[in-house]
């Protein structure tokens, strides 16, 4: 019997689904953006007696785009209703140079999510809150944190779920165990189009994700 804690890299999962939607099956994966993270985590509980003690969603709000922000807030409310803990990062403005025209353009770069995941991974290990940490991400920037935790807490195991359509051999080789996210996992985990919250109010799936 082991206590499992899931760390969900929100943007990494989001970009994986968004990338698939830009391929030959355009729009096929839109509906899976309305995913219940608790149900998704349960897809990777493979040992009888193991128990999920927490699911934490690490994300950053796109505050400059009101339409995307509204959808994201609906998604977050749906997760909170399931007991998911939300941890926010931020964006930093930076300039990028176009390789074609050589002009410089302002853009926003997501910051803090990797650091937030790393800190929580270590903090909860130090508090003996979990036996197995499972990171849903393919971001190899998290490998340093994984190595630190395994070095200081050798009794803890750290696994990884690689988001659908992504590959991360370096992450898989450093983890104690790994799973590949498949479409059937997303199918099992999608919220219904209308959710009745615990306070009896309702949330409706954004039309873009149907």
C-alpha cells in the first residue's frame, strides 16, 4: 500500500493536446481539454491498495486574453470542485527575434511552474506526505528536482506520466517508473458537458472543447 501524490504540469499537458489538434486530426483532441484531473490520475493507480492522497495542478493565468482566461477559470473551478489543489505561476515579458525577417517582437514566457513543482515535490517528501510522487509532464527541466528528492529521500519513488503525443526518454530513464498517456485515459477522464458543483451551481463545458 502506497500513498500517491500527483503533480500536474498544466501547460505541458495543455500544449500536448493543443499540438495534436494542429495535426491531421485537427479538433479531435479539443474535447479532452475538459479533463477531470482526479479521474485522469486514477488511470495510473495500478497497484491494489495504493491511495491517492493529493492531486495538484500547476498553472499560469493568461491574464491578457479575456476569452482564454474565462475558459481557464471555468476549468479551474471544475478541478477545485473535485478537490484538486491549484498552484499558480506567472508570465514574464521578453523579446524574441524572428529568424526570417530579423525583427524583434515582444512575447510572454511562462515562469515559476517548474520551480513550484520542484519545491512542492521536495516539501511534501520532507513532510512524508507521499510514498510515490507521480509527475504528469514531459518537461526535462524537472529532472534536477527529481534527482534531489531521490538523493535526500531514497525511500520515496518518483514516477512520470508522459502526456499524449510527447516523448521524453531522459525523464523516463531517471524515473522509478513511467506511464504513457493514451487517448483511452483521456476518454475515461473527461467531465460531462454540464457539471453540478457541490454548492448546486453548474459549470458548462466551453463550446471550444466540445
